[in-house]
């Protein structure tokens, strides 16, 4: 038995407002939930991107909490990779550079497929890659 897909992925951010603007306006994701000071969630394809204030998620749930999610969180920069076709990656590169976002790397993988790397406002490493880099 094994999971069929990753349903949600989480990144921890230092500034939720900047993250909300970046992922909503630059990345074009649809915001689906928000709790000021704690988190903002976005739909991405069939999955969900969870952006958390790590300090807030380390707190245990209140005894009266409707959803008793256990504490979690991390420090430092994380990584997330979005899927894109070769043509989409070129369009993303143009869009990101037009928004003043530096492309840190742009290359073809030895086994085939292209990736571009850049950072969100909290310094998380983001990538857009062709799924074929993983044989998908």
C-alpha cells in the first residue's frame, strides 16, 4: 500500500503578507484560506500549498480549538518545485524577471528536462521544472 499523491505541501515564511502577495499575484495561485498571523493556503492544481508562520504553528492547539492540529514548523529555507512544460518555463522566466525576481539557475538536466530556480520573499528556493526530470 502507498499514497497515490501528495495532497498538500508546506513552506514556512517570515512575512505572511509578502508571501500572500507573491504566491497570489506573481505565481497566480488561488487563495483558499487565511488566518491572520498564522497561515495562508493556496490551491495549486490538484494540491494545496500551505504557507505558515512557523512561530505560530509551533504553539499547541487551544483546548477549545475546532481542529486540534498538532504543533509543527521548521526554521530556515525550504524548497518546492512546480511543474511546467518547456514553453511554460520560458513564459515563467519572462514573467518572474519582469517582476524583478532573479533567476538563480536555468539548466537542462542530463537525463532530460529543464528547470529554473528562484526565491520567494522569505528566501525559500522555488523551482519550475518539466515533470520528465523525474520520468513523469
